[in-house]
C-alpha cells in the first residue's frame, strides 16, 4: 500500500519550476563561491555572477555553504591591503 499523497507547498512548486539558466553545476558553484562572496560584499547592489544567483536560488546545499561563507567573512573582517589598523579620527 502506498502512503497517501500530500500536495506540494507553493514554495516547493516554486523551487521545482525555477529557471536553471544560466546553468552551473554544484562543483562549479563551489569553486566560484569565494569570488562570488567577495564580489557581493564589495558591491551588494551589483548584479554579480548571475549564474551563481540562479544556482543558489535552487540548490539548498550550495546556498547553505554560501551563507556560511558570508557569515564567516562578516565575522572576521580583513584589513585592506596596505591599510592601517589604527582607528581613524
């Protein structure tokens, strides 16, 4: 006997019908993740790497990895090259 069918939630339907263009594999996504995070943090409103945005919208595993990297970078700021660590003012 098969279990009774449960209807998909609207969110599940949305995720299943997302466009996958431009296409990017999980391996490619993972290899580009550090570059993507740096670009997004440098210019948050810029449309950086559309293939990454598409992939992260549809791949929960890669999205979690990206979020972890964003969180790590945000909690561990790096001084700019050649910059001073002395407070300004």
